[in-house]
């Protein structure tokens, strides 16, 4: 029984995140993607002037902006898609609830 205490339930993914927080997270991710794109452009320019021997050892142990840019782009896109889907589900659920309340009120008026 205690094993299930901190277990996540499937409905946890349907809770809506704070809009301001998601907006700041997205803005920060876009800013970081912009910096990574600049770094990648710089790296491509540098690679054109290096020899094959220099290329082998030039970027060993350093940050790969292309890889990080791709990962950050995917993560940001996934987060935004999930946020939009949750918003749409919430809207539809609240719309259906309002519609049920309206139909019940109409039925009460008829009686």
C-alpha cells in the first residue's frame, strides 16, 4: 500500500500547467535556441577553414550546438503540443458540462 503512495496516475498529465510559467519557459527555450543557432553557424564557418587533421581534434570534449539545438527544439515542440492538447480537452470538457447544465435547466423549465 505504501508503494503506491507517490505513484503518478494517468490523469496527472491532464492537469493544466500555469500559462505564465509555460510562456516564460518557452521564451527561455527560444532564447537558448537562438544562441545555439549562432554557435552552430560559427562552428560551420570555422570548419570550412580547418584541415582534416585539425577537425579530428578541434571539437573533442566540447558542446555540440547542433545536437543540443535539435534536442531543445524537440522538447519545446513536444511541451507546446501537450499544453495545447490539454487546453483543448479542458475546453471541451467544460463546454460539455455547460451544455449538460443547460439541458437540465431546460428540462426543469418544461416540467
